[in-house]
């Protein structure tokens, strides 16, 4: 009798522990990565603080790292989405890249903000996942953004058109043809010209600022916004980022037409 009671108590404690652990972890788990091997954005500090607050508000768990050694197959299994926040340059070695590829191929997600498109140019799998790579940008200025689709989560509160101050990226061509664009910059609302040595801006009729797509078994979301540190205290921007994060982590929120 005593043994049966003991077994029942142990089973109950195990159930309670499992339930409490799941509750503590929240609805999904994020690996936030901010390593740079090039330009280092001042906004990283504000970005990390904003993501910590977002995790508390939306009840998800998050680990923040700048050490690429965390990119192993075994370690990545605990996460639902990898978030490259203001990364630059070559930040993962070949083995770490394979671990990340397998992570996405297992059905999980990726989020990239701003200079995530200025990262890992020589890794074809990655540049196709991000969708486009950074080419050049003019001076920070105010331009008019236009919402292209409200089917994607996080776009609900954005006006159809609104003025925004940022470092507006100009991109090279599409690295893959599956991108779904949700936000663009009005070509006539800002001064796009920039020249860095032999690199020069190009005339473009379409300047996308955010998009998403399903990629290699998983999901990827990217937004070019997020250079200015004060942006990370702007609710419109944070809702935009959370919508992409939630979809990348869970697949939820996308309206089907």
C-alpha cells in the first residue's frame, strides 16, 4: 500500500513539474543572436532590452547569445525560432551553418531584422532564406511606407501609408522567387542616392522593406526596419516584429485567402 501511494505521489509530482516547466517556458522558445563581424549597430542594446520585454509581454522564453558555439544540432533542438538581430558579416563556421540548416529543415523558423541581410553573403542557403541581400543605403531620413498586405500578423495596426524614419536599405535582386512582400517604401518620398567608392545606388521602382516565405521545410521572416535605437520603443515596430516572430515560431497568424 505504501509503495503504491509513493508511486502515485511521484507520478503526481512529475506531472506538476512538467506542467510548471511548460508554463515557465511559455508558448515558444527563441534563440536571439546578435553577433557581428562587421558594422556594430548601437541599437543592439535597445533591441535586446525590447526583446526581453516582448518575451515577458507575450509569454515566450528567450536566450540571448553572441557566441556562435551555441549553434550545434543538439543545442538548437530546444528552440522554435532563431532570431538574427542586427547581425553582420561571417558569423557561423561551416559546422554551425549545417546545424542551422537542419534546424530550419526540421520545420522551425527564422527571423531577421535590418542587417541580417548584411550577413553571410557567401552562404547561399542563408541568403536565399533571408531573400535579398543588402547593397547600399542613403543617409538616415524620413520616408513614407506602404502596407502591401494585411494577411500577415503584426500588420493590423499599421496605417495604409505612414511616415517613418530609418536607415532605408537598398537590396540586390531576389535570391529566391517565393517571397511574399508586406511592406514597401515609396520611391518618391525620400532621397535614395548613395555612393560608397565604386558602389552606387540604383534606380528601383520597387523598394521592399519586409517580407516572409516558407523555406526549405521551415518559415522565414525579414524586416529591414530597425536601425535607429529609438525604434525599439515604438509599439508599431514591435507589433510588426512580434507578428513575424510568432509566425516563424509557430506558423500561426497568417490569413488564408
